[in-house]
C-alpha cells in the first residue's frame, strides 16, 4: 500500500513539474518549462511603459517588475506597427530561455537577439530560440537565449527638427541599450554571466547592433556581436532633421493634432490615441519617397550616432569588440523595383535612393552614373547570381539593379567595416551565405535575409539543408560561448579563418561547399562605392 502510493507520487512529480521561478528584486518571475530541455520566462518589463509623457521619450530602465509575482509564461505584446488595428503601446518586455534546471548563479554565456523588419515591424515572439538553445545543450555548450521588443516606426524613430531639438532621436536603439542594462543587472539570477553576453541580430537588427558600436559604450554591456545582413549604414544615414517633411505628414494625419504648430507637435501627439498614431504613421509612410523612413539617424555630439558612420569608422571611433559579420549572396533582390526596364529608370531609382527628400545633387548623379557603368547590362551577370539569362518576367534592368543595390546596401559596408575593424586588431570573422535556394520570384526570395534565419533558428536536424544549418549553429554558438567559431565541439566543420589586414577572407556558407574564399568579389565596384561614402549616405 505504501509502495503503491509513493509510485503514484513519483509519477505525479514527473507529470506536474513545478513552474520554474526566478527572483529579481522583490518579484518572483514564474516561467514555464516549454520543452523537455528548456524553460522560458517571457513578457518581463525592462523599461517603464513608454506611454503618456514617456511617448517619444528615451526609455526608463525598470530593473524590477515591482509586483510580488509575475506570470511570465508567454510573450508580451509586440510593439505597435503602422496601421495595426489593436496596438499595445506598453510593449517593452524581455524574454529569457534557458536549459531546464539552470541554477541562479550558474554563469552560462548569454545570447541576446535583436529582430529585423526595417525598424517598422518585427517582434520577439517571432524568433523562438528553443531549437537554437537545444543545439547549445546538445553540443555541450549551454547558453541563455534572450530576446526583447524595441519600439518601431514613429514611436521608436521620430524624425525631424523637433525630435532633434527635444533629444528624441534613435529611441528604439536606446530601448535596446536599456534592455542590455537590464541583462547586466538581472541575468545572473537566471543563471547567466553578465560578462559573457553576445548580441546578435539580422537585417535592421544587425544595423541596430552595428550602430551601437559607434558611441554607446557597448563594451560595458556585451563582449561580442554577430551581424547577419546589415551594418551601420545599410539604410541611408541622414541627420535627424532631414526627414522633417515625413514627420509633418505624420502629424497632419493624426486628426486631433493636424492643426498643431509644426515646431510643437509632441505635446499634442502625447495625448493622441495610439490607434490614431499608428494610422497616421501608415499614411505618412505612404507619402514618403522611400520604403523605410523611420530609422536610426545621426544624432550629433554625445549621441548614439554622432556623425556619418563612415567618418567614425575611418577615424577608428568604434567599439573594439570581436564580431562575426556576413551578407547573403543576393541582398538587393527584395528591395529594388521589379519594373525597372530602362537605363533612365535605373538611374532615377538610385538618384532617389541617395536623396529621397529632394533628389541627388549633380555630383551624386555623376557618381551614380559612373557606378552603374561598372555593372554590365547583362542579366546573366546580375542578381540573383547564377541564374543565367532568366529574368523571371521582371523588368530587364531588375537583376542589374538588384546587384548594385545589394552592393550599396550590404556588401560594400560589410567589407569596409571588416577592413576598418581588423585594421585595429579586432577579431573579425566574415561570411558570405550562398546556399542555393529554390527557384521562384527572386524579389521574394533568392539568398535573402529571411532564408538565413531558418538555418540558425531551425530546430536541430530540421530542413532546410540540415548539415549547413547544423554547421552554422555550431559556428554561432561556438563564437558566443568561446569568442572563437572553431571550438572543436559539435559537428566537424571547416576552420573559419579570421579576417585580418593581411588576409581578407570570408567563409562561404554553402551546403556541400563551405569553404574560405578571398574577400575580392566585385572588387572594383565595391571599392568605388567605398571610395565615395558620403554619396551613398554611408
Ligand atoms: C566551391 O566554391 C568555390 C568558391 O566559390 C568554387 O570556386 C568552387 O567551384 C566550388 N566547388 C564546387 C564543387 O561547387
């Protein structure tokens, strides 16, 4: 009888594991065991709600939730995006995933993920790190995976004269910094080591991390970074006041503020309903001459981005943190117009890109013309590369434009950044992701950003290309846990050679042919771009 009842008790223990708990400050955070190997704590506030007087204001750290018990079993709401029907402005939350049973004080390395989405979409819940974290456990290098929401659109990246004079630029970047401060204060309680934090991101997330390398004292918050498709100026970098018209268009589209003085809009906007704010943003985005008008900007002396990033990089003004950085083969395909079919249209497209608010100057036009001449008018040499003369039913200049755009926005800056950092002795590991993807409309695919993500985040062994995916997880996790992608653990994989001034090499990440290659692709074109950084708003 007694034996039987203890057997029942043992079964109950297995079936009904207690929810994991962590105490920070005076709060017990109650998470959930989300798989047999991992447990999750979600929706923990890291900043005061950015509402009321804190709308369009820098974030205020909230080190402790300030309640006795916090239900942390799910993700919090995403930050408002343009036109969303049910926006939730109180969105600044952070999430922690850890190996099951990790003890407070275990001191595991930490990886903090920053999502992309052009600074106008994205949210942490879209980047479940469970498969990635399990890969870390299985290879004997467990780590904590953290991700967070930062403000987007007009709420995260106000533009214009008033935002500049009120010190309200780059708020989304400051949200990320505040979350990193939260990690410094609290991650040990979850079993993480605050001295072993790697920050990584993709696309706009990668741009954000690169911007934090410029003037944010990032060294005090993290020890390494991984950039997936994005560097400091992958989106054109303008002074904060440059997009004043976009801000005025936004204000005009918020009904209760449309009559506000153009130099005093914040007071009214802080009282407007959040639904009116996101709807006004949609309307202003539609009027903007560019796809991504709400982005990081130059915020002057003492700011996060005090000057044009190319100027800062040339002067050696950046964090000396080791990093991995890479691009995908076909970065431009998603972002260029699919209808370009004449030289004039091609020129116009890039003229507009260098100055969406007023067109290129004569000097810029000359440089754009010279650049275009460096790219043959031959679809078989355009992007997506390696697709022969197939134009996919798109404009005849589309593949040429995609090649140029990929180089201006991604490849040139990745190369310039790797060269500048390695020249200062920073450990740099570069990659070029070229795994062939299924044929289809290249404007929606190619070796573009979202594809690479599935290789890093996919569950171990899952499609696509599981060998390459496992290799990439190994490199990423090895680097984050040892500062070297070649830790000898996990799957056998090629040695990833460091990028140095005397040996400028990138790892070609391609299923069946992952190998080190010289960083010399399109050398002439990319050198031209990097010799004229101001023209391209780099
Ligand atoms: C592997 O990649 C290298 C560098 O891109 C290339 O030169 C070589 O032809 C490739 N090998 C195979 C078998 O595809």
